C-alpha cells in the first residue's frame, strides 16, 4: 500500500514537499479453542500473504476432526493435523476434537460396589430392609460432560428374575436416575447407564439383590386321624425369596427342638404326650425374618404303641367290642359314597366286621345329626378298627 503525504512550511519563501510511505498490513492468526488436544502454535502476527503454521495433537480419548473458523459450524478448512494457511486478514481458528472414550462410573450399595458390566449374576446380597443405591460418574473430559444417568431394574416374580444381556439392554426403556426403586420383598438386578455429551456411554450392573422383609410360610399339611398318642403332624415351610435357615418346634412342656426339613420343605413330628396343649413351630429365613405357627391339640393316651397312621388306617390293629361305641372322624376321612348305610338293622351284618373302604362301616347316624356324612357314627360292634 502506498500513502501520499504533503507537508507545507511557512518561512522565507513558500515551500511544499510531497513524500510517499509504504505501510505493510499485519494479520493475527489465533487458535482460540482446542479442547480435547493441543496445538503447537496458538497465536502469531504475520504480514499479509505470509503463512501461519500449527499442528494439532490429540488428547487421551479424543480424535482430531479438523480446523475451522471459530464460532461457526462451517466445513473444515483442513482435516490434516498440520495446518498451513496463507494470511489475508486476522483470523480466529478452532482445532476441533471429538470425545470417543466411554465415561467411567460406579454403583455403590453399602459396602458393595461395581464398575463394569457383569455377564454372570448371582443373588448373594441379602437385605432385610429397603436399600439405597448410589451412582457416581466421571469422564475423560470433565464431570460436567455427563449428560444422562439412567437405570433399569428387570421385571420378574420372586425367584424368576434373570439378568439381561447387552443385546437385550439395547432395546429396553431406561428411566432417568433419581432413585433406583428397589421394592421390599423383591429380587433385583440394577443396571445403570451413564452417557456423556458426546454420546459415549457405559453400562454397569450390580450382582443380584434380595430384599426380604417377610418370614417363611408355615402350613400344616396333615395330621393323624385319631386324637390318640402317638399323634403325627406334618408341616411344610417355604420362603418366596430366600432359603429357610432354621426351624424349631416346641410341644407340651418340652424344650424347643431343632427340626430338619426335607428337600421339598416338609417335616413331620410325632407327639407322645396326652393332654391339651399347643405345638409351636418357628422358622427363620436367611435375612432373619421369623414366622410362627401354633397348632392346638387335645390328645388321649393310646392303648398300644405303633404309628398313629397305622392306628388310624383301615387295616390297623386293636379290638373294640361292645355296642354304643362312639368314634369321631375328620370330615376329610368320610364321603357319602363309602359310608351309605348297608345294613337293615344294627344287628343284621351283611359285611365282615371290619372297617375298610371296600366294606364301609355300617351304622346309624347319632340322633340329632342333620347331614351326611356324620361327624360321629354309633357302631353296634364288634368291629375291628
């Protein structure tokens, strides 16, 4: 560029002078953003027409995308890491890097924590009350770049909850993380998804978590037919979520005794003490929840030994003779088909004098009975029962 300047002076005689000055235009190249990497030249002042050179280097977890004018989304000036740009005017540049590294995170449950995806899950974490699950995250960029915290708890019933594969998790509906709901009396696996602002994500999951606040179920499944000693009681004890850890029973004035369950959860006890008293069963699951079943009994001392089941069976032994013997039967032991009277009188025997399914007991309903089968039958005997 040429500039013409004229100077005028007032002294003896008038005089004027013209001179030409050459002015060189200067340009500044400045790299204002290179987040995710470094550049060898951040800023340089050059003459118009000179070349600005700089080279980009990628940081950990980032890849270089290109050079562009700062503050624009225009096409890149160059995608080469080495930049050589002829200066025409002052320019602000950006070296653009993209985050390609997954964030990191941790699921924390009490003293337990997980930092990765578990392909194999076992249910060994037992809790009696609701549990609090915490999630923390970090990124190679900075914590502020974490875009989403999400979670998924697979649905299931009782012991049927199963873990999910990565392929299955790609199609699930995630929930925003505010609080991972783990319901009481449930079996759960927690999956956490952490996503950064570049779209990178990581999935972490816990081991199986059991929250069990309910004791085992105790039920009586059978008892001896006659209320005579020895008297047998059968029970079944099961728990929906955990194993039954301990079972005891106490009867009469005896000390509490341990009781072993069969593989199907059943057990049987035999009572030898006559009288009116309670039999108390107690059961605890693995988280310490307790259940109690109380069975009242009123027993008469049997006349001979042997199993109560045998004593009550059709082929049992023990002779009862004489008319007017009153026997009490449970409703489950009788039915109308097998107990319809097949005698025309108390003394006209048409069946052998033995009580059996094939030759039903003959008798008459005790006066006052309003339904069949009766709760009691008056036999004229002699009969073997």
